[in-house]
C-alpha cells in the first residue's frame, strides 16, 4: 500500500457495527488498539468502542479532521458516503473494504484529490505496512 497509512491519525468507519462478531467491529478494534482514533458512522448506534457514533460523515464535528473514510457498506451504497467526504473537504483517503468496489465513487474521490483503495482490508494493509515498513 506504499505508506497510505503514514500520518493517519483518525479513521471514520462507515457501517461500523457494535457487534463483536462483525468484521467492521474487529477491524475497528484492531485499529484502535494500534493507536488510531476511530469515529463510528452508524445512525442506529450511539457509541461503539467508547467513541460517539454519528449518523453520517457530515454530522462529525469539523473540529475532528478525518484522514481516512473506511467503508463497510455494499458496493452500490458507497457513492453517497463519498459525496459526504467531498463535502467535508478534509478527507485524504477513501478506503473500500474487502468485497467493496465502486468505480463511480472512486472517480469522484480522485477528482476531488483523495486517494482511493478498493477491495482491500484496512487491517490487513496496516499489518502488511508494519511488517515491511
């Protein structure tokens, strides 16, 4: 992944579940244990992993700078989240988890200066970077 996680501090996770058996929870828990700040984005939950959950990216206070938006949603549902990231103006990278790919969303993000990763697990990328970094 060539240093995509270098200087990353805050990761908003869209579709983060509060259920420990879900991949999104496992990835978020791992990233939090490695020192990243996790911002849950899930309109159905108030708190996950000790962090306030927000209904969407635009509801996250502007005092919080988001470095990466990690998306755990079906591929067809990604574009609105990327539009929100574009509207925020502070997101550096859009990360679509393993099994999530959306070319329209990727083009939109890239046109607005964001890096894009599709169909790759952020936790696995971190493990790989720390092994080889």
